[in-house]
C-alpha cells in the first residue's frame, strides 16, 4: 500500500525525520546547541538514529547509494 507514493516504511521514516528536524531547530533556537543534557537533545539524537536505520531499508534506486552512505556517516558521527 502506497501513501503519497511512499511505502509504510517511507511514511514512518518521513514522520520521524520531521520530529528530528523540529527538535533540532527548536534546540538550536532555544539553547544555541543540541545537547544530550536536555530532552530536546535526546529526542533529536534518538530520532536521528531511527531515521538513519530506517533509511537503510529504502532502496528507491536499486541499491546502496549516497543517502545510505550519509546515514553511515551520521551514525558514526553520533557514536
């Protein structure tokens, strides 16, 4: 079943990415940084990890691509 051309995984990935984006923007505006020491920072990090992991299940162009490489780099950076 496709929703706006997206699979259920794609919909979940998109929704979680919007949560991560909002948490990051709010944290930057409010605190000037994203920090694990507050709830917004934790929401940002956890949702960003989820976005990276769910992104590995999306192969719109047939295989591992640049977006997947960015997910690996992001996970290594967060680690």
